[in-house]
């Protein structure tokens, strides 16, 4: 009988404690609720969402907050490039002022990680860090990068103990090759009209 | 056909093509050169993608012996084509080699060294065309790896299966060959008229259409005469439309327009109008595949231009290096300015002579200075020549202005995507502005943007999936931890109880006493 009472007391007190703390948390959440400006959500929607950290903010959410608060330029996101900068400028209302700022801002050529297989020890550190699961491999197996999924965020390069990973330009294939923009100041060769 | 006033006014029964140009044909260089089979080359290089669609999957490895007609790469996915060994020999490499493509980028390629015996492997099984079903014939085109031989290289089987989805009534065989210099289709029709007509009839059977119309430009009277000698095949009676000599008459949708008067909707298939267009050489390949079980192993290529010593029409094996083809024509004169694969209007300059001719290579041209013009682009004078020349009814000068100002979306708004890249605008421009080059750039840039957009969405999805997975793992860990803790606590409690019980037992206090 004595043991039964002890157990009941313990269970009851734990329940009471849980319910009490839960209620407190609930009340606190309502009482101290911080209204996030909807613009932050809107900006976060535009962001690549990979939390790669190239903007030096901890994740896209933080970057969105910084942009919304005016603490970061709209050009902060390298993966987003020029297009994202323009969209952000529109959302934040930077408007025409941004045009001049973007004048010199060209998209950096997309970069992807590349693993030198000779140097890879199969330590799995990189694929644990990859935000998009773009690295495949297993312990003590040579890893490789799925180029299409890689966003070139540098996270894997940072952790590789043997410096086997580099970032390089995305390889050109027939699928993504296209003619260059014709330069009107140069001569062009065309089929003659008459001979 | 019922009597109509319109027909009285238009005795040719043809409809007008808006725009277009009349470049010098220069077909006389090879028009009288009969098709000659080229001897076996010393090497065969077969890119695994000679068609529009997915790359074929190699079935051979280095060192394998292959026989003529043996499949060496299998089509992958619904839009793709098999690749066959065009002669017997040994596979000496399965790797990368420069593509017959303006970029010259390396692409997966199977290299075969012919053994000189040209031994046939098993041919495709015989089918009796007269009672074969539509599906059987279309499947045969797929087995034979036939692709559109007019230049685009769209897998023929996919087009032959269109009968399943659309209500088709007409097959148009494209014998326009409007590109200057090229005479390969002309020679094929002159020399193999019966086979071409038979191939067309086989295709018509696969499509389930009632009408076959040959569209041939008026500058090929011999081809027209040859085809009209064989107007009946497989119960079909073909009709021939003599088209005015005008570039780009051979563009599929424009051919449909001029023959039937019906315009294909923007970015749709002519099949929606019940019409399918196939090239002459494709019809010939179909004939060989259906009647003799021969896969697509060779094609007729026009080697022309003043830069070639003896311009010719050659039947070359798919994969023959361009340099060997040119050597067979006596080599280059040394005065050539530009080497092109395909026609001079829509073909592309090549960087290396070692690249192979493939299923869709219709011509190899070496053009001299006199045949080309090299000129400095001048400002646009808004003369409107390009607008008049554009067969798609676009305003090239305005599109170009927008593209030069990096306003690609603006160019799309005024019809960039309806541009067929025929080059009429560039040809006509008195200021020598590289208009079509700009459009090709813009289309490529837009496609890249689209794929980047797609990639961005996909990586977002991947990142979200990873976060979700990590959270799930963390939650599972927490749960397991809590469970273990609870178990430990339980264990401890039991141990304590056991101890207490042990301590109580020797004390000889009966349980009842406590109560």
C-alpha cells in the first residue's frame, strides 16, 4: 500500500509539473509573442533555402531578417545571383537606387565541388555537412559529387581533412552549352549574297 | 476535290510562304555527282547521342568484337535512339571524343577499328509489311535506330507513333532541300526513287494516313521526274507538289503551310493538324530497315564548296571522320576559309576535322573567301529587310535590339521562341548585323536560366528534405534516450525493491505484520 501511494504521488506530481510548465510555456508564447514582419517570410521564400551560410548569416532565415532590417545588402546571396538581388530590391523597396548598385554585379559563374579521388580517404565528413545531400559515399569509400545537386556552398571544402575538395566552374556539356552573345564590334563570317 | 474559286485563282494549289530568301543555290557543284559509296574508313567514331533526346547506353566495352549491324548502344527513355556498328571490327575505346557540334565539347563516344571484312551480324527479323500493324512498323524504326536525317535528328519512331495520339490524315515527305550546296536528297530521289516512295508508303502505313505528298523544290526537275515514275506503292498513290525554289522551304512547319495552307500553332506539332513531315533520307532508311532488316548504318553526305578539290555525294558510314571523307574527295584546296557541317544557312562551323559525320549530317562544306562575306556589323538603319525576310513573321531588328540590351524577356514577348533560326534575317541585313546569332544566344541563355531556376527549386527541396530527415533522426534519438532512461530508472527501482525485499526476508517479519 505504501509503495502504491509513493508511485501515485510521483506520477501525479510529474503530471502536475508537466501540465504546469506546459501551461506556462503556452502563456509565455502568447504573452511574449514577437510579431515577425511578413516581409521576412516573403524574403525567405525567395532565398535559395539551402542555409549554406555564404552570406555569413546563420541560415536563410537570419539573412532574410537582416535584409528586411536593412542590415545587409540585397546582393548578399551568391547562389541567388543577380536575379535574386533584383527580386529582393523589389520586395524591400530599394527600387531604382539598386540599378546603379547592380550595374557592376555580374553573376559569378556557378561553382560546384569536385573531389580528387586520389586524396579522398572516405572520412564521410563532407557528406555529413552537405546541405543538399549532393555528396554520395560511405565510410572508407571514395566520395563523389552529384553536380546537379551541388550549390557550391564551400561547406565540404572547409571540413575536408585532406584538402581533396575544390570548387570549380560547372563543367560545360552539350546540355548547357550555348552560343556566345555576338559582339557587334567584330567582323562576322556569313554566307555571301552573290559571287 | 470539290470545285472552288480559290483553286481557280491559284492553279498550282500552293499557298504563299511569307518572307524567305533566294540565296544562290550553288547546287551545280554536286548536282550531277552520282552517289558513290565511300570505302571503309580506318576508324569509326560513334557518339552515343546522334539524335534529339536522351543519350544511348553503351552495350560494348573496349576490346569487344562487333559485327556490322550489331547494336552497340541502347536507347534510354522514350525519346532516344539505338546506335549500331556500321561495319565489323574491334571496339578500341569507349570514352569521350569531340562532338560534331558547334561547341566541339567531348561527348561519350564508342570508337571502332574496322577489320576490313565488313561481316554482317544477324539482321533485324523480317517483317511482312503488307500485313504488319502500325505498331510493328514504328517499332521497327526504333529497332533500326532511325532518326530524322534532314538535320535535326529527331527519333523517327517517336514521330511514327504519333498516330496513336492524333487523328492523322497526311504524310508529307520533305524533299525541298532548300539549303544551298546540298544535293544529297536530290540524288537520293533521282537514284533511289522507288525505294524512297516505298519507304514513304511504309511510314504512311505506320501513321495510318490516307495521303502522301512529296514536296520537292522546282530546282530539282530530275528528282520530280524520277519520283513521278513510281507513284504507287503499298496501295497508296502519292502526289507531288512542285514548290517554288525559296529558302527556308524545307522547314517542316513552313512546308505544311505552303502545301495545305494550314498554319501550325506556335510551339505545337503539325500532328495537331493531322499532318506529319518526314525527310526523304529518313524514308529511304525506313525502306532499308523494313524490307532488308538493315539498321541505320550509313547516309548520303554532300561534300561541297570551292574549298574541296572534287565535290561529291558520298554514301558514308555513320561515324566516319570528316577528315577521311574530305581526303576521299581529293582533299582541301588550301583556299578554304570556313568548314561547315550541314548546310551554309543552318549548319555550324567545325573546329576539328577529326570529328565524325553522324546520322544527321547532310553536308560537309569547305567554303572559300569568295563564297563568304566577312564584314563588320554596322548600325541598324531600320530598313525592314529582316522583317520582310522572316518566314515566321517576326521583327528581328527589334528582337536584336532588346537582346543587345540584355532584355531577353522583352525579346520573348515579341516572339523569340517562334524563331526557327533559319538565318534569313542575317542573310538580308544590309548592315551585316549577326541577327540570328543573337537569337541563338538568347535562346540558349534563356534555357540556361530556366534550368538554373529549376535547379534552385530542386536544391531547396533537397535542403528541406535533409533538414526534415535530420530533425526526425534527432527526435528518434531523443525518444530512444528517454526510453533508455526510463528503463534504467525502472531497473534501479526494481533492484532497490529486490534489495529491500532481501533485507526484509531475513528479518523474519511476516508480511502480514506490516499490514
